[in-house]
């Protein structure tokens, strides 16, 4: 079982598992009542569906909607099958020997992280990586809490195994990483978020592709949720993360074109970093300095160099995610703005011969991302139209669609981990459809805005 593959050695850093609480049971039961009730309504209202569809097909806009909906359905189906084929072709690279492992600099930027940064540094120090080849750097980005004190505590325990630095003021994660890149001496840089912990074999698995593939410029780690036993939203996000990483990034890795190496755990060949470092630190968007999306930007610039970007399913990191809706939508807004910016940047090179060999896979991934962005406004307009004109039919068909669409992530997670946890995919899909549908249109409209949004001191650590 995959659960057993990554559980060893990390238990001391994971939260104590709690039985499913009353609210969790209520949410799951409500989810299934809504979906089963909607399936019944769709069956009960078949004649109404037929009448509306017949009337719609007799109008120009109705026929155009039918063509658009059919094209989107066929496209999404074809792209899903394409990803499925790529997923089955994917295999993680096994760890190389100690002698073959490159020198590695791990950079941990931290801002208002509190005690969690101590756990992060301890988990990295316990890595099964040759000590003489591992450099561990922790950089406090002008925190206003006790983050620096916890770094000092880690320094007392680890001694020369970790070097700690303090920025004179908060300059942003990108600048903290920039300092780390310039201080680092390793052949490979690894970046780890200060609210994440790793397995003992994570680092060696993460950097092994650089030894096996000389064209590899960056590697994405496999991210799971650390606080998934504390609240309902992390439980949902944990299932979503598995689909996003273990399915989507596995498919992208088969094309050697992973679009984003996550800040929670990523590795970069030092020579590739230094080739784009001036452009990366001075990156702007609409005349303003970019202080978000540093991970996607670095990935984009390394892809542009013609380097391969891979995913290592066997390199696990566990990271904290928002436990409240406000923190969740702020996180998605930040990701959405970064996605808009970097797709614009990617459009400038993806249709050139930017790498040796085939570039078709990279282009298809870009087109898929681009279509998701440009279709966000038409889809939200269509949704609002049906909410007003046919609310009952809209809700019943939408919940039925969620039940069908979410069955794949449920089965995928259940196969890899636990059936009981996989059911949260249904709840997450409902939340995403009705509570987060506005994120992409809003991110497009506010793409020029910056700000981290989710590192306020009011957030409980």
C-alpha cells in the first residue's frame, strides 16, 4: 500500500489521528444525500429536461450552447484519457547510491511560522542523506513572531549542521530564497516550506533524477496535507492534493514538462538556477515587482532553458493548509494570479523550438491551462443564467455531475490510500463548484495585484 511506503519515520511530526468528529459525519452524510437526491430529481424531471432542450435547440443561442458544451465535453474526455495513458507510463526514479548523490543545499525560508519551523528543520536533519554532502540553510524573512527563536533552538540542537540567517525586514519569500541561492554551495538546491516536514528518504529520492537524467533541471516533490486531522477543509484538500500530484504531475512528468515545482518541496539544478536567477529576482508583471508565484516562475524559466522538469512520487513532504474558508480562498487567489501570469510568460516560448526533441506535450499542457483560464468567464455566465432560469434543473444536474465527475478521484485515492478518506473528494467538489467557482475570474481581473495573503499573525500555528 502507498500509505505504508511513506509513513515510516515521519510519525513523530504528524498530528495525532483523531476519529471522525460529528461535523465530519454530518458533512459526508449531507454530501451523499444531496447527490443521491439530485440523481432522483434528474430521473423524475426527465420530461422537463427534454422539453427545455427541445425549445433551446430551436434558438440560435441554444444551438451554439449545445455545440460549445459538446466540444468542451469531448475535449475534457479526450484530455483525461491522454493523461490516463501518461499516468500509466510514469515511474518514479529510484534513489541512487550515496556515492552518486550530488552535494545538496536545502533552503528553508520562514515568515511568522513559529514552532513549526523547528519541526521542519528537525525532519530535514534526520534525512538519510550523506551528512558531508548536505548543507541546511534556514532564513527568517523578518518575522514578527517567535520564528527566529525557534530557529535558534534548532541551531542549538543541530550545531554546524544548520546555518540560520535573519533578513533585516520582511522582503518576501522570493528574496529569502534568493539569499539562500547565493549562500548555497550544493550542486542541487532543494527548497522546503517552513510549515512542511519530510520523510527520511525524501531528499535522496528527490535529487536522484539529476544523476540519472543529465537534462533534468528541476524536480517536483509529492505533497500531502500535514494538518488533515485537525479540520474538515484539510481532509478535503488532502484528497485533492493526491489527484493533483500523483495523477496530474505524474502525467506531466512523463512529458518531462511538470508546469510547477511546489514551494513545499522542490529541487533545482544549481546551474539552471543561476542561469535565470537575475531574471527571476527582478521579475515584474505590468510594471510591478512579482512577489508571488516564485515556484511557478522558477519552473517556467527552467523549462524555457530546454531543461526537463520531473515529478518524484516517492519524495514526500507534508505541509499545512488553511483550515478556514477565508484562508483557503486567499491561497487559491494567489495560485490563480500566478497561474495567469506564468501562462502569459509561457506563451512567449512554448510554440518555439525551446528544447531538443518533441515539444508537443509541453504545448498540449499549456493549451489545456490556457483554455481553463479563457473559458472561466463564459462558464460562469452560463452557470448564472441557468441558476436564474432553471434553478431546480441546474442544481439537480450539477450535483449529479459532481457525483459522476468525482468518482475518479475517489477511486484513485482509495486505490493509493484509504477508501474512507477518499469520500472527501465528493465534498471537495461541491465546495469547489459552489464556493470557489469565482476564483479564476477574480484572479484574472486582479492578476496585477501582489501580496502573500496567508501569512498574517492572526493565523493559528
